[in-house]
C-alpha cells in the first residue's frame, strides 16, 4: 500500500518525495519497484542524492519500495493517464525487468528517473520536474530582466532630471 492507503498495481508510477526533488520508480509487484539510480542515490539520502545532478551514468535497480522510499513519503502518481495510454502491465514488467542491472546514460535534464519510468509506462520519455524547473527559470529570468530594464529607465530618468 502507498502512503495514504492506496493499493499498488503493477505499472503504477511511484513518486517519492525527497529533499528538494521527487524520485520516481515503477511498481512491478510483490512490494518491488524498478528505478533509475545514479551512484549517489541512496534511499532517504537527502543531501547526498543531490550529487546525482553531476552523474552521467545510472544503474537500473529492482528493490523493495520500502527500501527505496526509506523514511520518505511516497504516492501513486499516474498523472499522464489522461494524456497517454498506459502500456499493458505485462509489457511494463517485461521491459522493466529486462533493464535491471544495466548501467545507462543519465542526465538530470533529459535522462532522469522520471523520464525512465514514463518511458516504461507510456512509451514516452518526459519529466515534468525538468519542464517546471525550466519554466520557472525562464519566468525568473524574464522578471529580473524586466526589473533591470525598469531600474535602468528610472536611473536614466533621475539623471536627466538632475
């Protein structure tokens, strides 16, 4: 059962709340998940997991959800079911199991754990965390750019009045 009492089903996406980000896994049955783990990813690790930002390789692991989550909260989050048709559960398990033990390319921006599990469930590699972070960075850059421009105009206006 997921925290909150939800019964887990094979192929469910599991979102695990870590310090500052979400780690993703896919449920493959009997309490196990498959997930993409950079070498620094340690269950409930917090700060040491942030080192995954610099990793360029990761290992596909099959572990008990209770071990992967550690003391962190987790939930089922099949958030793209309304947009993409989930693959059949047996196909998800087959693909996930075939990947276990493999070391594959990793990038926090385009090959992370969320991309990995979405590709297994939907056949579509995507990460909303990355999209949201890039959007937030773009909005912040635009805000500071406009604020800087206003500051320059006000400073120029003040100089001209003197």
